[in-house]
C-alpha cells in the first residue's frame, strides 16, 4: 500500500467505537462523582459487577432486565427511522401486559404450551400495536405532534388498565391490585442455569428477533420507505413514498414490540398483570435507543449495559454508605451525553488534522 493511500474506516464502525468511548467516558465520570461523594469508585464498580454477574441468579436477572430494554429500545428506534420520536412505550407496554393477562384468563382451556404462548404473544402485540397506531394516525391525518400524543396516551393507558384490572379481571383471592393468575401453559419456563431467575429461551428469541428486524430494515421495501421518510419527507413524497403510511406503520410495529415488553413481565415473571409493575421501562428504552444511535443491532449491547445498571442499582443501597441507586440514573445520563457528544469528536478530529498539517 502506498503511503499516500489512506485506510477508510466504515462509518458504522467509527460510530460504534465513538459510542463505546462515549459510554466508557460517561461511566468514568459517574465513578468520579462517587469519589467526590466520599465513596470508593472501585467499590462501586465492584458492587455493580458482582450484583450483575456474581451468580447464576444475578446474571439471569441481568438478562431479564436486558430483555425489557431490548424491546423498549426497539419501540423507540423503529419510529425514529421514519422521523418520529415515540415516548409512548410506557403506555404501550402496559396495554400489552394487560392483553397478555387477558389472553391467559380467556384461554385458560388451552393445554398446548406453544399455542398458549402464541395466543398471548399475538394479543400483546396487537393490543400494543393498536395503542401505538393511535398517535401514528393522529400524526398522519391531523398533523398532531407524536411527542405530545404519546405522552398523553401513557396516562390514558394507566387509567384504562387500572379500570379493567380492578373491575373485570381482578383476582378475588388477592388484596393487591392484580389480575387472575395465568395458567401454567402460558408461563415461560426459566433455565435451571439461572437458579430461579425468570429467564429462559426468551433472551435467545429476542436476539434473533433483533437481527431479523435489522435485516428487514436494511433490505425490505418497508424499511427503505421508513428511512426515506425520516431523512427527507418532501423528497420521499416526490418519489411516491407517502409519509403518513410510513408513520402509521412504524408506530403500529413499535407499539406492538413495546406490548411484548409487558408480555415478558406477565408470562415470565409475575404470571399476572399488576398495576404499576413497570419501573419506567418504556422511558429507559428511550435512553437505550439514544445510546444505540437508533441502530437496530446496537440495541443489543446498549440494552445489556442498561440491564447491568438496573440490576446493580439495588445493591448500591445495601453495600455502599455514601451513594444510592440514584447514582445509576446519573451514570445513565452521563453515558447518553458521552455518546451524543459528536461535536466534541469532530472538534478533536479537526484539531488533530490541523496539528498534523
């Protein structure tokens, strides 16, 4: 190779390493805050690592949270391709969870485990998809801003699911605000490897689904239409790609995937719908998608990172004196800022070129 020739690194690779460096920088700043607060950064890092990987159960729970965040992140990343910002994942996953619990109640006579899982999955996906399609329709037909409508739909979803839980599907033998438990045929079986943690073949299915979605978004007509609409709505319309169709379809699919987040909870963990079960998983999905830069495959490592932070957060309250689980929220914010600091990277690159010149 001649000296004048330069090795051109693909943009996707450069963005990946930028995101990796930004995440590492955000984590380092978070640990530095621990030092300022009077806690040993090494101890905090050790607590996070041991809590997430210290045993089979711990690792299983880390993967369980990762499953939540994969789905919640995808629910944000897909509409983002078409130029929309879906903040309604929390409401969509709540509706999906209630639909999964409803499927278990009305399908109590189903004996086949496979049919039961498929029925619950279809119910959660369709319910979440229809809930997500409402702001998509309002955007397409009325020009309503999706950020406003999806936030409003979150509150409506909370009210609707509370009503049906308390007045239609309430467990008469429980004093809690929860539905009738689903039959055993609807319950996902955990791997013995994880010593009781509610994680089994689901994590494999989610990884495969993410790869399939990545291929669809890159190679299908539908994926191309979403990308064209998101990058230049006017140009896409000029070439016969209607933006309303892209908005509506992307929000339906995103809502359906968010609904599967609720399915994970009902079928894999609580085996019923409980009011307030979500620890803001839908909103964490926004952070997951931002760290992944909207890249579908990037959702996997990003969700795993946030799964580690989610699992380790509880141990910080018990094993440290100066910091609490709130530190993980600070670290999440710093990681997002680090990943989003493209301008800083460009400034360093320009400075380096000028210095070499």
